[in-house]
C-alpha cells in the first residue's frame, strides 16, 4: 500500500494525525497478495519512522519538510522552492493541519446491499423534501464503510487474531463475546486478556500454542449509534419506528449508518418509517454560534429572563428545517406575541371561570351553555372560524409545520378574538344581566374557544397551557391527558362566512373613518360617535338581521344609522359619515344616549338594573 503524504507548514509547526486506508474483512492481505508496497513512514504521533531513513527517523513531519528541502538543495536536486497558500484540511477543534496516514482498517461492504438500501430509501417518508435525494445520492455512490477507529475508549471490534495475526471468523466466538458484553458491559473486552474472551476450552488450528491476541481498534461511533434500533424489541417497541429526528448533518451520520445496519440485519427494511431533520441555531446575523466569537445564546439564560414558554414559542416560530436565527431582539418579539396570547386567555378565563364572593361560579357549561342553533349570527361566525382554525392547526401539526401552528393561533387570538369578538362582547358581558341569554351566548363561545385553544397551544406553550387549564377545569389533572379538539361542520357555515367576511371588510372601513375622526379631534373615542353608513350594492346584504344597536356594538359606537343614499367619505365597501353625538354619558355602560333616568342611567341600563 502506497503512502501519499501531504506536507504543510503551520505557524508553530504542529499538526493533527488522522488515519485512512486499510483492508477489508474478506480480503485481509490485499497488499501482500498483489505485491503492493506497504510502507507508511509516519507513526501514530506524526513522526517519521525508520522506513523513511535514519536521517529522518524521529522527526515530526512538519520539521522533516525543512530537512528534506535542505538535503535536496545540498545534493543539487532541488529544482525550485516556492511557497503556495492553498486550502487544506484542518482539525475542527485544534485548528491544526491534518496529517494523513495509510493504516490497516476494517470495512463493511456497501456494494453487496446497495440495491436493498436504495429500495428501502424509497419506502421511507422524507419530511424534508430534499432529504430523499441527499441520502439516495450518498448511498448510490458509496462502496465501502470504514468502521474501525483508533481511540482509547469506545465499543470494541470483537475480533480475535490467531498466532499469525489472521482474524478468526467463528460464530462461536462472536456469540460468546456478545454474551460477555451483555453480562459485564463492553469494557470486559479491555479488562480481560484475549484468551479469557474465548469460550472455555476453545482451540483453533491457527494457534497451535494456544496464543491469541485481540483487536484494539474500536467501532466507528456511527456504527454504534446506527445499531441503536436493535434495542426496540427489548423495550417492547416495533421495528421500524415511526420517525428518526436529528440535525441536517445526520444524513451522512446517524440516518445513514442506521439505514445500512438496519437493512443489513432486518430483511432489507429501514429502521424508520419517516425522517425529519432540523438546521442549526445561528445568531441574529445568521452566523454560526461559537463561544470564542461571543455570540452564543444560552437557553438557561433565556429561560431565566423570559421563561421557558418564550423559548418554546421561538422554536415554533422559526423554520426549523433551515438554520434558525436567535437573538435577544428576536426573543423580545416572541415575548410580545406571548403577552398577547396570555392576556387573551386571561380575559377569556375572567368571564367564564370567575366565582362571586360566595364561591358561586359565573358560568358552568352543563347549566349555562347555549346550543349552536340558538346563538346569534356573530357568535356562530366565531365558532365557524374556530372550527376552521382547529382543522388548519391539526393539519399543520401533522405535517410538522409549527410556524403555521403558532401564526394561525396567534392570528385568531389577536384578530378574531381580542380585536373583534372580545372587544364587541365587553358591552354585553359587563352591562347585560348576569343570567341574560345574550350574556350566556357570549360565554358559550368563550368556553368553546378556551377549551380548543388551550389544547392546541399545549405542545408549544406547555407551561402556560397547564396553568390556564388549572383555572379552566381545576377538577381535572392536566391538559396533556385531553384529546385534541375536533373540527365541527355546521350547515350554515358557508353562508355565515360569506356574509360576515363582507361585514368585516365594511367594519374595517368604518374603523378607518373613526380613526380619522379621532386624529382630527372630533371625538376622543368611538363611543363619542354617531355613524351614518351607506353600503355599496355588493355589500348590501352583509348587515341583514342586524339592528342599528347591533351595528353600534360591533364597532363600539354609541349611535348608528344606515341609509340608502351616500353620506360622508367613500371607502372600498361603503360611505361613512362620523359625527360627534351630543348627549348624556351613561355611567354604567359609558354609551352616549339621548335620555337618562334620575340616576343618570340610560334606558337599557335602567331596565337591567330594575330587573336585578
């Protein structure tokens, strides 16, 4: 075997020694058989051996560079000396040049099972679109796998040699060694002599004197980890497992080695049904994190500063299949999103899980909930959107699309609930009588939203979901023993969505008009306003069934009037006229009204209080 040496000079003349080359199990003496030279004039410490000549023996290879050049010059054989800077392998940790040596190694043949491997790859579901092509090409062009390593510790290669240093391939030995490993652990290989690792009374024709030696190399750690699926049966698990999940570098590592070992030992079947890989966490500028660069983000520091759920929310907000940026600024953004989620849950719980001073619960589902067909149109619309959300989030979880999970949940809680339905419902919850039908209708929607959202958030905001659930259903142990909510199908959902989606567009234009009125100083808040609305023909049906009082509540105004002739400013969906409504402010509902009683209450509040 020929040793080809690349000599490079480092600043301090030091380097790292790596080994490569060797023999295969079925062709032990290849070099001798074909008469190839077996010289490797560099030892395991990177020093020249006597095979290099007495004048180089003992010199470190980089020191030998200078001696060789000097001798060539002295003998007149040096044609030219020139320094060239070029790319060269360096050890990742020590940052030193690598020295390659030709040494004896053990190999597994990939060629013999390549067709089975390629077929097994096609049977696996590769969640990363490029994963299939990547590992397929790796296996397609691979011939042998060097499975031996020269390390001081690891899982040994269980090979016993006879007196002529030939390996003994005897199943009795392998079975016996496996039993020893199972009983005493793999360290028994290093603790005992070769003779004591053999079955009692074992003899072999290649060792007439009873002398044996053992292999000192260890297994490639990827062969070791690639065999981890052999523990499935012992743990009561099935082969293959559902998924292997690791970093994107493992297509060359664990995914690869597990595939080879699994296919070779389990009738051509891969050890996994699907594979999902993730990228690496990088800093806010997209640079790799290194302690030496001072750009690392310590998860424990993040948890101490923001809490564990902020870190979990960040993990769900990035495309984990690619490299993921993380910095304090990015975490602050996630903390803002989290705060909105938490505040929404707080408002929901405050209106369905509260108890009075006597310990009586405000809302009990079994007693107070209102059937879907008895809810108002806007309530039904929110439940239809909730059902759409459940359907989408479940699908996103099933496809590991956690970005869509988080964004869909946050969007629903921030826009549909907080900015629309809860804002609209405040007037009903705070003003209507405690047991009024309208208030129970809103609480019914709140309850169903809370029940669904706390379960949907649980895999991501685990601690928050558990806390919410302890208030929502204190009689039950944990949210993690509940089932995911199931999307409902409502007969009127298409008609509802068509009509209310139109109204939401109209509402958006009304809010724009109100904002302009606030900016101009005409009004301080929406409750100061009277709104006159004229809908464009294509939106004329979106307010069907809604009274002026309903419309006023939906935009948080005090007075509302619909007309058939354009009035005010034109918008995409309508014409809107905003005026300041001069009247009396009711101290209970804060609406501006034309008439109040002797206590200053509006007619609506007067009737409610009188009944109470």
